[in-house]
């Protein structure tokens, strides 16, 4: 397992109010798309991170601390956070796997534990299925291996087929109406007050730190709604990822109140992976920012299980 990502010319340092550390740099994917990769430059075993769709490093505050004990390498999705929109328009699972491999190769990572969240879980399992020699373990946080849209609204006991049709319909509506929404989403003043208002809605557990949540949402809202919808529609086209070839340690962390990935669906996936660990928290979909210390604890436990 190689610790990479320190030999690039284009880079930038970011230090939000939480004293988190992120260094950005550029990587070219297989089709020439320029990706904005990032690393925490911390000391410790290398972890490759497959993030939630269209999100940014600040969803994982525990991994951005200089003393976190793990060296994280990841990237921002196509068209998000400084990554280029592809000239050919490709934003599907094949493209995401190619992007992951490009960032790993550039950082000199032969193999690593892959931490993942939300739709990034699908990418992590697909990467492990296609290139098992590159993945030594998977931390799956609030996500299932494929067919993501069918698991949404599970706490409302919505049938999977209905959930998928409804959420795909919403994504298509956002894709069409995104131009009208963009001026609104980009003008939201993300202060401590607005972050606290979001916490009070219970869409995000009140346990989330206000400053960390503010930083996450401020960057997330820079993505054009239409482009985010396009990314979502690209992911929605894929069915369940086969788990029959997964032969590495896996940990699933689910949220009881997760409206986007049902805990029961995650438990079902865990039961189909031999020897996997399953943990359910009193959380929503935003587990990495709601319970960052638990996530780091489970990640380090997973790393030990791979040795």
C-alpha cells in the first residue's frame, strides 16, 4: 500500500474554520477529463475515498485532521469542485471507476482500503469487482452496492420500484429546472445561523458540528443543480453490483433515519458479504459529518482487519 499524492505541480491549501487540511491537485482521467484530486497529507496507512455524489472533502471532518492517523486520497466528481466537465458528457459508473483508477495510479497507490459514502459505495464495490487487486477493504457508509435510487425513502416504507421511479423523476425535473434554481442555491448565505437552521430540520442530525456543516454546504451549493441532476441520473441507470466476487473485509455503517439509503437494504447487502461488519447509528444520510469519530474508529478497525 503506497502513500502517494505528494509530487504534483498544481496544488492549493484550504483551511476552513475547523482547522481541517486539504491539498488539491489535478489529475487526467483515461478520457482526458481533468479531475481535481485531493489529499489530507496526513501520516498513516493510505485510504482511498470514494465520496458521495457531487460532495466535497468537508463531508469527512475526522479525516481532515492532521492527527487523524490515515493518509487520504480522493477526488471531486466530474464537473464538481474544480473538476472539469467531460467533453464527451460521460458521467456514468464506467467513467467514475476510470476516474478512481486514474487518481490511484497518479498517487502511486497499488492497493488500499476504500472508504465510501452514498453513491460512492457503488463505485467502491464496482472498483473491487472489476479490479480486486486494487481494493483491500471497503468501508460503506450510508450506501448500497448499486440500484441506489430503489433504496431511497425506505423509512417511509416506500416500495423500491415506486421509490426509484419517484426519485428518477425528481432528478429529471431538477435537470430541466436547474437553470432557474441555480441563482437561488448559489445565493444561500451559509452562516452559522443557516447551518443551525438546517440541523433543526432533522434532515441532518443535530449532532453535526455547525462550522463543519456550514463549510460542507457552502461548497456543495457551488455545483449547478442541473449538473448534479445529470450525475444522479448517470448513477440511477445501474442495477445492483454483484457481491459474489467481493472477498475483502467490509464494514457497513447505516443510519436509522436515512431517507436516501435504507438501513434494512444495507443490512441485506451486509448479509450477502461473507464476514462483513454491520453497524447502525441513530443518524441520517450524513453520517460522516454527524458521527465523524465513529466513522474514523470503524475505518481504523477495518484497516486492522485487512492486515
